[in-house]
C-alpha cells in the first residue's frame, strides 16, 4: 500500500509540474506575441487585443454615453466652441506626433456633456472625446483644458485601454492555470478560495495597479508635450493639478493603492518635464487662451 501511495504522489507531482510548464509556455507565448513599445517612453506594453476590436469597443461605448438619457449634451456655444477649438489644436498636434499614423486613422469626434458636478473628460479608442462642463472651474482657461485633453487623447493613442484589458486577461489566465496546476479546485474548497483570493490580491496590487499609474504618468508626460506643440503653455498643467489638489482638500487615497499618482507626484513630474515641453511651446505660435465659462 505504501508503494502505491508513493507512486500516486509521484504521478500527482509530475502532473502538476507538467501543468505548470504548460501554463508557463502558454503565458510565454501570449507575452511574446502580443507586445509593443511606447514610442515616447520606450516602455514595453502587453497588447493582446487587435486595434480594430479596441476601436469598435470605443465607438460603441461612446454611442452609449451619447444615447444615455442621463447624459445631457450641451447646446451652449460658450461651452462648445472653446472645447472644440482646443480639441482641434491638440488633435493636429497628435497628427504630427509619434502617434501620427494612428491619429490620422482615428475618426475624431468631440462632445460636451452638460454636467457641472463631474470634473472629468475622456478620449476613447477611435478618437471619441467627451468633456464634462464640471472640469471648467479647475481648468479655468483653454490652456488648462488643453492639459486635460492632451492627457486623455494620449490614453487613446497609447492604447492604454487595450493594454489594461490585456493585463486583466493575462492575470485571469495565470490564476486559472495555477489553479489547475495546483489542483485548488479539488476537495478543499475553503483552502482553494483562500489561495485564489490571495493570488488575486497579489496580481491586483503587484501588477495591475502599478501599470495603471504608469499609464497616468505616461499620459501626463506625452499629453503636456502635445499641448505645448498645440501652442498652449505647458506650465498650465502644473497649475491645473495644484488646483485639483486644493479642491480635494488633501484627501486622497494612498498612492500605493490608487490607480493614479498623487497630486504631489504629478506636479513634481510635470515640473521635471518642463525642460522638454517649454522649448516646444516657445517654437510655436501661441494658441488663443480665453477664460472658460463659469458655472452657475
């Protein structure tokens, strides 16, 4: 009997070892066949989703936002015109940038959403941009808005959304493969759930959130270069985040557990990037920089 149990243990060990090897081979194939390098930062990006699918998802999401009865599109020219003016200049800068091929393929569209409580804007794959009027008080001027829009446009051009989805897919595949290899779906469900939960938290904190912070810093960096190339003073980005920090009252989540860098980190980074951004700005004709409409 002891010999039989020993053989069972050996076979089980070999099976799990083979499964781990197989999981490693599959994940290795996914990583090596789905990657690209950011043209500005040189950062390696995992990219397992075709651009066509990413664009389709962006277009669909944008349509859902516009068709949502809770989302009221502004009809006020005082709100629409400065947004479209800034968007046009930032898009033209993008078409001259290292993302020029993609920027020229996008079918750009801009919508202003009448929502004075939401300090936000976004740009989706395919070039679909939305700006909420709630961002006006913190942006204050067209140059401040350019910093916001440059940042959001880079998220779309750098394919941060597709990269994030690829990371999620890889993380889920890894956890499933490890679960199969270790037999955690077997006879002890309490241990299995605990092990998988621990692995999930590890993947979230150790892989997914740090990449998201890199996305944000990357969008800050390239976005301020685009704004400068569009003729907007890049120093406005520092003022923007200073005001954002003041509005938050210093209450923000720990940077380690947040998908965004802290306001202090952002400002420090932007100050460092001014040495690169200012010469670009000074070489361009200055863009109009009117005040944005005040909310009532």
